[in-house]
C-alpha cells in the first residue's frame, strides 16, 4: 500500500494526473513484487510496463464507459479484446486491474485530456479516438 501512495504522489508531482496514475500503478507493482518476495515467489524475469499511452488510454476508456452511468459487459469485452491484441495477455490482465480501479474513482478528465493533448503525437491521439469510438458503439 505504501508503494501505491508514494508512487502516486511522486508521479503527480512530476507529471500531473497521468503521472499520478502511472505512479500508483507502478507502486502497486512494487507492492505485489515485494509481497511475492516475502512469500518466496520471486520472479527472475523483467515484465514490460505499458507507458503513458496505455495509462492515458485506460483513463479515457474508463471515462467513456462511465459516461452513461453504467458499465456494460459489451464495453468491457471490447476493451479486454483490444488490450489483449495490443499489449498481450499478461499486460492486458494488469491493465484490466488498473481499469477496474479507474472505474471506481473520480478524476479530473479535463486535466488528463489536456496532458494527452500536450504530450502525445497525432498518431497516438488517432489511435485513442479509434478505441474510444469502438467502445461507444
């Protein structure tokens, strides 16, 4: 739990709302790795961590899914299939955990959107829009 709080605070201080979410996610990974080592279940392989694009995607996906006041199974299935195809099954599972957390909380979507606008290139923005329109259908 300490890793999540520390990561979120540090990430927010350096990179705003998306940094806070990335920090929270990385902190949760640190916490789970630490628990695994305490339980004797350490891993010798380094996992690839999705970057800013993936976290921004999840923030916006959560906002679109919550827009009508309910999360529909068809939306969740679409997102799950997209994540598996784009990031692989293992990363998709981790990202779905973060998505669940995002669905349970409120955040300042305009700040996140502004940060996306400032830091992502046109191709990444276009891919985000494609996924968001796919969810809305």
